[in-house]
């Protein structure tokens, strides 16, 4: 009996010893299975150390527990170039406390097996391609304190079960496609400090219960479809340092005592809503405030004159409201803001500010980078000492009633990138000092009363890609050759409806990156130089209403992408015009019928400018997908009102140029009803002078095959495929592959 008792006493430690290799092998096996089931970007080298020659605890991204040296406690493969579906085997790492797989290209649904990780404290799957619904069984991870899933394609409703994870201190679900209301159960998360649900499709009202989470210090709900009043309970969150609810449909007024509610507030954004009333003077009590964004509301009255008490203020945005000022009152806040020594943005666009601009604007901090005064009712002149604001990157006085001259001191703003002065009544000469602004990319001064010659010094603006001095009427003299030699001038050059005279210099042919040349309504004379045919990416050429004479250069036929050409009201030969028109029509008809011509000749090329405009400067909102060699965007072409898909090649990626050429060649040779059609191509430069290549395809409004084959939560039952339809698709794919192989073999 004693011997038996002794055996039972020895049994637990013996089992524990025998179990050590088994458990170790379990974690190692799980990691090796993970490696086998994902794809690694060849250039990253991630997981190269994952092999049996060393202990798995020394593998890259793997950390084992100190208390349990054979158990993985941390797996951190952030930015590791990992692609594919997340293997469910990850749920076998039962002692895992931190899982960070952010900034990879993982896709598909988040596996339910993550719910097995009861010890998991930090989960970061942000900036991947995960789709499907929020895995409700994550609520089983009762130890979790940090959950970061932002920057994916997750959809459906945020589950109420999330409110049961009472250890959570930080939740970030932003930049997904979550819909429906914010769960009221989130009010149960009494330890929550950070909540970001921004940039989704959430609707309904904001739950008042969120105002009971006294530990909250950052609340971000911006860019959703939330409506109703802001719950008064939210103003009780005295610990908040960042409160951002912009981009919704909230309404009501800003509480008069808001400045006494948030003693630690640093970022307050109520922009792009429907708030009305005045800006309470108590905002001046928010002494730690760095950003105050009240833009795009319906606020009225005057800006508080005491705002300068917020000395930490860096960004102040009031765009698109109904705020007022005149010569009697309303501009006092400008003088007050001179106390804000860190001020960087002052955005006053599209209000009802009137009267003379406060001269004290030149006393604002030298840290000021953006000064937007556009679309108001401001009169008077630009202050002579505007050059004091040496930190300015952007200065806009557009669409006001400002008069007087452009101050010579403007040439001191050597950091200026964007200068917009159009839509005023400015007069006098264009100061040559503007040539000192060597970082300038846009100079727009049309619709004024400027006079005299265009300064030759503008030829020093080596980064300029837009120059518009049109409709000044009294600008005279010749077109400076130095301007025509600017290699960066690519979007457009508009000098129309002035009094410019003399010939069009032959140097115009050096503008090989220019998309639009507009010289209408001047007194230009002589022949149109044949060198203009070197401007191969021109889309628009307007030379009408001048005194050009002689023949039209045949080199115009080199401009394959030209879509707008106007040469009327000159002294050009009519017969030559007709000949050019006939040749133009004939060439277009030949393009319609040709099959074997090179891609650049078979299609009329499109400009970078047209693609940039059609994609809203390649905005993420228009991104359809991305891959190794580039990204595909939805694009609406202005001149055709047509939606297309644009594949922009990442020329920094090795092999992308060859991929562009290969796709051009393949699309030239292959025509089949089951293959998407190419419309045109673009081979040009961007505003930074970098090479740019893109292909333009038909837009498929019904989405991708993946979207139809793999049902997502947001799809309705009507958008599912039957078995017979799936078989038809499989047959079509085989047919297309067979066709491609046949053509390649030829």
C-alpha cells in the first residue's frame, strides 16, 4: 500500500516531465504550420530563421515566456511582408499574450480559433486586408486589454459581446466597413481609455452610456453616419484629451461652458456636422488645446476675441461656416492669435468675413504654415509686411474683393508651395521677387487687374507645375522664354486673355510634360513653331483669338492624346486647317480598326492630369485593390463622364516597368469577350517629375470575382451564386487560360 502511495506521489512530476517535449513540440509545430500556410514577400526575409536548426524561442518575432520557457508568449511579425489567409493554427498558441501581425497583406476572415487564446492581452491585426464580420468569439479572450483591428475591410455590426470584455483599455476598429449602431454595451467597459470607431458606416445616435466611462481619454467617432444630438453625458468625460466626432450628421449647439468641461483637452474636432449657434467664448479656457476644428458646420457670429489665451493652439479650422467680421468688429481674434507662438494652420475659408483684413495678421507666429482667407468678402490690400510670415507653405486670398498691389515682401516667403491670389481686383506689376519662391508648385493669379510684363524671374521656379495668370487684360509684353523651359510645368500653363504680344517662342517645344497650354485671347503673332509637336502629352491646346499666321505645323499630328484643339480667329491658312482636320479624322478611324499596331499608337494616350482629377488625386476612397506592381483606382473621366479602372504601376518595385510593357503587349495581341478591354494608357511624369505609368481599363461595376465567390457579410442573398453559375465561371476561366496559352505559343 505504501509503495502504491509512493507511485501516486511520483506520478504528477513524472507526467509533467514527460509533457514538456510534447508541449514544446506543439508550439513549434504550430509556428511551422503557420509558416507553411502563408506567403512571404521574397524581399523581406521574414521567417527565414524559422527552422528546426535552432530553438523556436530564438526565431524572428518569437518570444517565449520566462515562467514557461517552452511556451510562446509574444508573436510580433509587424510589417513582415506576410500574405494569405491567417492560419487557424495560430489559436494553438494557448499561452500567447501578444499577437502583432499588423501592416501585412493577410486577407479573408479572422479565424474563430483566436477565441481560444484566453491569455491574450494585446491583439494587433491592423492594416491588413481582413474581411467578413467581427469574430464574436473574440469575447472569450477575457484577458485582452488592447484590440487593434483598424485599416481592414471588416463589415457587419459591431457585436454587443464586445461589451463583455471588461478588461479592455483600448479598442481601435477604425477604417473598416462596420455598419449599424454603436453597441450600448460598450458602456460596460469601465477601464476603457481609448475608443476609435472612426471611418466606418455606423449610424444612429451616440449611446449616452459612453459618458459614464470616466477613464476615457480619447474618443474618436469621426467619418460615420451618426446623427442626433451629442449626449450631454459626454461633456462629463473630464479626462478627455482628444474628442473627434467630425464627418457625421450631428446637430445642436456647442455648450456655453465647454471650456470648463475638458481641462486637459488637446484635440477637439466637431467638423463636418450641422452644429449651429456661436462659438462659445469659454473655448479660450481650453489652455492645452492644440487643434480646434469646427469647419463645415453652420456656426455664426464672431470668433471669440480672447482665443489667444489658448497659447498651445497649433491648428484652427473654421472653413464653411457663417462666421462674420467687418471693419467695426469681428477681426479682434487675429490680433489675439499673435499670442499663439506655435500656430501652424489658420483656415478661415468660405465664411462671411468682410471689411479690411486685420493688419495684425503679419504679427502671427513665424511657425504659421497655412493661411486660408479664400471665399470671403475681404476687401483692402494684402498687408505690405506679409513677408514676415516666413514659415508659410500655403497662402490663399482667393475669391475676395482685395485690391492694391502684390507686396514685394511676398518674395521673402521662401517656403511657399501654393500661392493663390485669383478672383480679386489686384493691380500693378507682378513683383519679380516671386522668383525667389523656388519651392512654389502652384501660382494662380487669374481674374485680377495685374499689368506690365510677366517677370523673367518666374523662370527660376523650378518646381512649378501650374501657372495661371489668365484674364488680367493689362499684362503685356512677350512670353518669357525662361518660363517655357521649366521642366516641372506639367499640369497647365494658362496665359489667356491678356495683352501678350510677339511670337510664340520655339522653346515651347521643351515643355514635354505639359498637359494643357492655353494662350487664347492675346496679341501673339508670327507662325506657330513646329517644335510644339514635341509636347507629346498635350491634351488641350488653345491658341485662338490671336494673330498667328502662316501654316499649321504638321508636327501637331504627333500629339496623339490631344482632345481639345482651337486655332480659330487667327490668320492661318483655311485650306491647311481643313487638311489637318481630315488627316486627324483619318488617323482616328485607322486607330479604330487597327489591331497589330503598338499600344502607344493603337490608343489615344491620356494625361496624368486627367487621371489625377478623375481619381481625386488617387484618393484611397477610390482604391479598388493593390498588388505587388501597383494599385487599381476607380476613375471618372471629366471629358467623357465615363467611369474606368486605372492601374497605376509602382515603378519603385523591381520589375514593374517590365510588367507595364508586358501587359501592354498582351492587351495589344489578345481580344476576347471574356477578357477585360484596355481603353488607353498613360506614360508621363507626375508633378514631382517622377516617371508615371498607368493602364486604363473598362470599369466592372459588379465588383470582383472574389466578391461574388466568397460571400461577405454585407452582401444580400440576391448577390450569391448558384452551383451552376459557379461551374459556368470555372469553364469560362479555363477557356480564357486556354486562349492565353494558345496565343503565347504563337
